[in-house]
């Protein structure tokens, strides 16, 4: 069974608008959450992360929100740019698991010029 | 600093053949992981090395998969004999400490 779920396989957004990518998890042992971005024929690259002791982390145009009670996190990109078009993976990790990552299935974001 | 290097980038083999994937982690990174993405689904954990020791191989699908990391440097992942369901993209990642994973570009394996 999938412990990290990204229910939207794709999302299209107009350039300059906000992109919101969602992720749900089921394992309450997860205490660290990450977003990775992946371009075709490349490996995932780290984008932003958040610890379970926080509910928001911001880095430039990227903000991650964590709602522990709902077991939900989201990635906001504002303003969206065509270069942001990629597959975005949500990942989670539990302490004591040697930081093994559990990934969602990814969301393909397309930013239209 | 050189990144995580994987080769080959692509491999097409027939069912029943053997394939060996190689990963060169970032120098000095003790932690090395193998992950796999099948059919556009989620990226799944296969196993974790700390130096030359296997810490966790709970994600290995079956005994047709063998991973090694001799000397704690590069790692190989051998699939023998390959089956159709083994097709996918195999990613290697390395980590020094903390949460700083660096992934390689992956090996796309196609079994026909």
C-alpha cells in the first residue's frame, strides 16, 4: 500500500500564476518531508524540505506547508515560470529508518507561457 | 565536486539475460542507496549501504537482484536472470549525513 500519495498526476498552470502541488501520507512515523524536482533523463534534485515540528518553510518562490493533523503537505510555487515544468515528487522519511525515503508517484507540472 | 554517476544510462536486454548497473557515489559519502521507478509510478527504495555494509535491503524485490559495494566506494546492482517486470529506471543516491541526498541520472533498463 502506498504510504505517500500524490493524487494529481498532472497540473497545468499559466506563467506567473501560483502552482499548488499536493501530497498526502498515512504513516504517522514520518517526521521529515521533502520535495524533489525531476527533469526528463535526469535524477531527482532536491527542492525544499520541512521538519514535522514546523508547519511552513519558505525558500524564494517555493513554500512548503505541512498539516500534521490532516497528514497533508503542499508545495506552492509563485510566480510559476516555464522552467518549473517538471515532475515533482513528494517524499517522506522517518527517524531511525536510516533516512530511507518513501516517495509519491509524482505530479507533472506544466507551466504555460 | 563530481555528482553521483551511473552507467550505463540505458540498457536493453532480453529476458533471461544478466545486467549489471554501476553507481559511483560522491567521494566521501558513506551512505549509498538504490531506488527504482517502474512504469511511471512512485520511486521505490531497494537497499541502503553504509560504507561496504548492507544496512537495509528490505526493498529488494527478490533474489534475482544482488547489490555489492566492495571497499565502500562504487556499487553494482546485478539482475540475473532479468524478467520483463524488472524494466524501469534505477536510481542511485548518496548521502554524507543529514538529509542531503544526491541522486544520479539513473539507468533506464528495458527487458524485452
